[in-house]
C-alpha cells in the first residue's frame, strides 16, 4: 500500500428527527456504521467491537447513555477507526488508546453531560471542526508488520468479556485463527452474554511468540565468525533482549490513575 492511513467514521443521531447518520468521515473509511447496538452491554459507559476483514481491521467504540439534541430518549453513538491489513500502530500503541482519545475529544467538544452525577450525554447543536480528530489520528503513526490477516467470515456476533488491560493488548493484534467463524467480536469488561451463541473464553492474550525456525546446521570453519564479530553480535542481542516496549504499560497506568481520580 502506497499511502497507508487510519480512517475514522463517527455516526450518531445528533438530531432526533434526522436519524442515525455520519457526523465525521475522515480518510475514506471502507464501510459505514449501522444503527444496531449489540445487546447485553448497556451497563457499561462504552464497549468495543472488533471486525477483521480481508484488507483492513475495524475497531469500534460504542458509547452508551447518549441522547439527541433536546430529546430524552436513548440515542446511539459509534466511533470507528480502520487500520489496513498488515499494519499496526507504532510505538507499542493500541487502537483502544486511539479510540479513547477520540471519545474524550468528542464528549468534550460535541456533547454536554446531563449533570455531574449522570453518565448521560446530550449531543450539542453544533459539531466541532474535524481537524481536532485529524490531529489525534496523526499522533498515531502506522508501522508495517506483514502479520497474517485472519478475516472474520461468520455471520453472527461473538462476545468476549475481559478487563481493560487485556482489551488494549488484544486490540494491538486481534488476528486470531480461532475467531474466523465470528461475524464480529464484542469486547467488554462486563455484560450479559445470554443473547450470544458464541462466548469467547481462554484466548491467549497477548498472542504467544511465534515458533522459531528449525536450528540451522553448525557453520563450517570457513563460516565461523571472528571473536570480535561474535562479541558484537552477542552485545547487540543482549541490548535487544533487554529492550522492552513500555508505551502500553505507561499509557494504561495513566488511564487507570485518571479513571480512579474521576471516580473520586
């Protein structure tokens, strides 16, 4: 792909008389969002839906407890980012982080909290400039991984209940062969799973390290590296082994601190 980009679609019913429609459409998303909310997740402030397709993976955040301008009945708000197949977010980042940044900006700029004691948000009359969301997307560069894409080819939803830390790890690389029979996967910390035929449990998160290639035969005397070259190789491997990407851990700790502060 010459110019891989993250795309963003935000859909909602801002006005009760205009229905569910696109509010932001950035970098040509591959598919529209539909006005259907998976059941059983109503008690969460938000939850996620992951869908792997042949050429991209779509990550959706569904915000609960929203209502249209001047209306009291429950509305729908969905925010979805799509990442091309074979790419991930760079710097040890997760699409969960990106979606939560987008959510925070949308609630701040485009909605009003009904009261300080309520988790209900009302749409504002006016939407914010899309540049706010473009700037957020640009803070998350892509890196080519060449990982195998495992499209979800089923027709029904599956559900997986895991905590926030595992959700962030799962969304970094959701390409699992075990999920190929799903239509899409609902991911939430809690919920009622009775409406789902498929409940995913025991999935290894994060994925196990790939198997190593078979051991090569020992080199001949002619191919044996010099002592200095071998020392340099050992030093490089030691540095590589000791380097542990901690961007995800730092971000999660920051999120946990912020959440605890808000709850107080």
